[in-house]
């Protein structure tokens, strides 16, 4: 099981991820894709990355707006795995023109 991060570590990791916010035991990011299909393609690529990492975000799709939420359920909160996947989501979003 992954180790939970304390509040200081969470704050420090969030500083490395502009646009991500903490909401209790999860981190969230809302992105706007240039089109509905670009958003869906972004989600598909995130899904492949999540599957490879065996760490799966909650994903909400509202037309061009996609919200990702991450937490490590098995650890009961935030771990390095959440921030690692958030960083990968940022790379994927940028490649798809999402802001």
C-alpha cells in the first residue's frame, strides 16, 4: 500500500501542479478541451495511462469540460501515486490543447 502524504507534502506537491486543488482527501483539476472530441480523445489517453499505472481517476465529462479527481482509496487519502498521475494528466491535456 502507498504511504499517505501529510498536509505539508500535499501542499508542496500541489505547488508543482498549477490548476490542481485539494478537496478533502482528493485532488481535482477541471480542464477545457478545444472540442468535445478532443476532450474524449484526452480522456481515452488518460484512461490508458491510468490503466498502465493501475491507478484510476474519477472522470466527469461535460461537453468540452473534463474534471479529473484523484485519491488513493486503498490508502484512505492522498499518496505520491495521485500526484504522479496528475502530472501525467497535465502532459496529456497539453498534448490535446486542453487548458
